[in-house]
């Protein structure tokens, strides 16, 4: 009897020992998980700190987050999606590995796809995801993380199917990027290596990374916005002072003609420029130009252009020659990504003659009272600062027209014709011609005012998408 009792006690002790061993094993695993997660977060925060010190871009910051997430979860690919300002959709900002498009692609071109990551990345980035759309949209909508194991024979309803083997999705972890209850996007990793399954440890690490990433992103955006705001405020003050000195303070009185002009920058300082100068008792110079740059660089470029124009306009009688000489000086002196379009006209009031040349600028609009029609006169010409010598000179030609009583001429920048309504439709040159024809009986100032009002009515706003400059020249019925 004693022997049986001893055997029972030993058996119980063995069971208890096994359970204690199992518990210790579980605790060791949990401890190991916590250590791994701690080490991951320490390394991540160290990289984030270094990134802030180097003042990297937001995409560079997100790349660090995603790379850490992939390494920590041993995933083959991953992506971070960020919501738009309105929050009605999100797009992929950074991608690593062969991350498949996780929405239905309404195209029959999949068979033409290659396994090149760059090409797949472009496809993924070109498809924004709305709340509730697919697995990523679901996490964006409800803010709840998820792990999905996708069975090829019985695929998950939120995972699209692709014929291509390299787009096959075995499993996925998705976590929201959120602070409190506001969601800024999602982070996802797919296909754990060696055909393994994602575990709760992976989800926990991803959530921790997501939380830290959002805080880092918000701090990054805030510090960047504050720095940019200070820089922009300073630039705007300098550029505004420069531009105020560049535009004509008052227009010259041209015998037998009415003259009106306006310049409306989309910001405090724009890239448009116009000038009207009396060259001598027989000639008046009228120029409209558009510089690609804004702010201080644009204002300085306009200042240089104005100085060159006023110098060469007095030196050379030919408008084409003036533009050629200006381009000769500008080429190689302004930034490579900047250029200038310009239309320069010389008015001979006594002869009622206008001679002009155009460098890639909008054409001259001419309303003929006799024909009651508005004509578009283009003429050859390419933008300035892009090329040099014969490549530029051979394209610049001179044009001429005779102005009759009550005829109207308008010079303008592309902001006038490219302004859009709420549906994205442009105002267009035909509308501009129509307004000129309708208001041609009015004086130059009224024509200008009516054009401005028509544009405001069309776009439903006075805050235009681009700078607008207009110069209206009208021949009086009789010379005073």
C-alpha cells in the first residue's frame, strides 16, 4: 500500500513539475517577446532620433518605420498608407518588397505586369483606398488591427485574388496609425518568411511601432510647418517689397488709346510681371511675362528681367531682338528649373500699328470692331532661359497688325485661361474671347473689370489657382 502511495505522490510531483516547466517555458517565451519588442523599439527610437537630427523628409521617416516593422516581423513586404487632408481616402507613401495591390484592379493588364518592385509600387501607389474598401480600408474605418491567414483554396473575402504567383498573399498584419481616436493611416506587412504564420507578438510589435510612428510624424510635421512658416513669412515680406517696386505705379497716357492693367497674384507674391514704358515720342513698350518661380527667387528673377528689358527696349527697336538679347543674358544665369515666358509689343500710336514678338507666351487677342470678331494671333517663339543661340533665335519671329477705331487688344498670362470651376473645367481662351467681344463697346477699364468678374463667377471664388495678369489696350474712336 505504501508503495502505491509513493508512486502516486511521485506522479503528482511529476505532473506539477511538468506544469511548472511549461509555465516557465511560457514565461521565458513572453520574456523573450518583451525583450525583442523592447530592443526593436529602442533601435527604432534611436533611428528616429538620428533622422530628426538630419532633418529628413516625411517619406524618409516612414521608410525607417516600415523597414523596422518588416525586420521585426520577418515579413517579405510592407506598406504605409497615409490619409489625405480630407480623410476620405489614403494612399501608399512608402512600400518595401513585393507588396500587392490590396484592392480590385479594374484592368485586364495583370498578365503584362512584371515582378519588378518599382513597377508594382507604382501600381499600388496609383490606387487610393477609401474607408471600408478591402482589408486596409476596413482597418482605416473601424480602427481595429487584424491578422489574416489567407487560404488559397478558400480566399478571404477582403483579399483580392491575383493570377501572378509573385502577388500571392499568404498572410497579413494590418494596424491603424492613430493617436487617441484619430486615424492617420494604416501600416501593413505581408507574407511572413519561410511560410510561417504571423503571431500575436508580430501584431504587438507593429502596434507599438505604429503608435510611436504617428507621434514622431506629428512632431515632425509640426516642427517642419513652424520652420517653413517662419521662412515663408520672411520670404514673402522680402519678395513683396521687391515686386511692389517692379510693377508700374501708374500707366502712361497714350494719345488716341485707352489703357488698363491688373495683376492678381495667387499668393502675396506671384510670378507674373507686366510693364508699359514710353520709349520715345513715337513708341510705347508693352510687355507681359510669367516667371516659373515664386517667392524670393521669382521676385529676384523678375527684377533682373525688368532691368534687362528696360535696357534692351531702349537700345533695340525690334521686339524680337530685345527678347533674343534678354535670353542670351538669362541663359545659364537663372536656376535650371526656372524659365520665363514673355510677349513684348511695341505700339506706334500715330501709325495705329502694333509690332510684337512672343517667347512661349500666351497669344495676342485682338477684337476687330469692323468684323465684330475676336482673333487669336500667336506667332512662333519658345520660352526663355531654356536654350541658347540659334536654337532660340530661329524660333522668335516678329508680327504686326493695324489697329482700327474701337478695336481692342488684350495681353495676359496663362492663369486667366487655366482657371478652373468646381468641376475642373478651364475657363479657356474661347470664353476670354467671348467676354472681350461682349464688352468691346466699353472703355478699357470696364472691359478689364468685366473680365475679372466673369472669371470670379466661373470659378466661384476670387482665390485663383494661378497668378493672373491682364493688359487691355483700346483704340479710341477719334484721337483727342
